[in-house]
C-alpha cells in the first residue's frame, strides 16, 4: 500500500470509499477517472507515454500561452473561463469536506489533490490523441471564433453533478492511498504542473499547502500562476 496507515485509518479510508461507491454520483466520477487506470489508448501505450509526457506537458504550456491573451481580449473566452472557475472553486459540501478530512494524508490538501488528478487526466487524454501535434494550431483556430466551442463546453459542464468535484477529490485521495499506480500518476502530474507553470521559483505553491482550498481557483485569483492552467486542464478533461 503506497501510504503507511494504522488499522483505524485504514478502516476510515475503506468505509468512506464504500460510502462514495454507493453514491449514484460514483458512476460519473469513475467514468471520468477511467483513463488514469487504463493509461494512454490507441497507438500510444504506457511505454511510449513515459518518453513523450514531457512533450505533452510542453504543449499544455503552449495552450496556456495562447489562452491567456484571449482571456484579456475576448469577452466570450473570459466569460467561459469564469464559468470554469466558478464550478471548480465552489466549496465542497459539508459531507464531502468532512469525508476528505477523514481520509486525507498528512500532507494532502483539497487543492493539491484536485490539481494532481485533473492534470493527470488532461495529460493522458493528450497522450491518447493521434492529433496531439495539431492541438495548439487547432486551439488558435478555435480562439479566433470561439462561440461554438464555448457553447459545447458549457453544455458538457452543465451535465456534471454539482457535487462532482467534492466526490472526485475525496475518492481520488482514497485511491492514491490504495493504488500505487494511481499514486504515481497523480504525484507525477502534480510535479509537472508546478515545474511547467510556476515560472518564478520564489512564487507561492499552494499545492503543497494542506489548508489550501478550491477558493484559490476562483475568479478573484485569476492572476495567480496556478489558476489558468488548472482551469484549462479541467476544461480539457470534460470536453469530448
């Protein structure tokens, strides 16, 4: 087991996991998580992914660089980003907040767990794409006339349960303790997120703060280095 746990802690983890799996929302969350278990699909397999993941991370960095000026110059893009931020920064329900605290690891915070799993899924989806080399150029085209893409994204976001994020981070925190592969994939994603997007070494890194909450992803923190890449990564994970 990746994390050393006492018998009582393990009981908490397993009982909370059972409760989450009994929730009908678990179907939506586990469908979303599936790529993290299966790894890249199509022509790209796990062995190849290990050699190309840094290239894919660089592509995400280029995507952020393209979206950033568009947010400032295009009201539609700005409104769409605000919608993403509002959805992912909404505080967990009291039930999910209590459950997360019950099962969280000593150094884990809600924000860190959220970013690690979202970024991991975004990377796997890019690695699975046969057209990954065209992603940035396609994004440029989309940003020149974003209305249709934004409407499609907002419709997909609307299909998510309001408690999707709370269920996701709590279940992911549990899986990172029970599944070594899940732990490895999400921890790698977290490190790559920081290495790629935190360009100033002295900048604050809230992913390492246990008390950091999802409010740091809200619109009021739009200028923070982590806000745009985290929001973009989430949008990528629910856009088919």
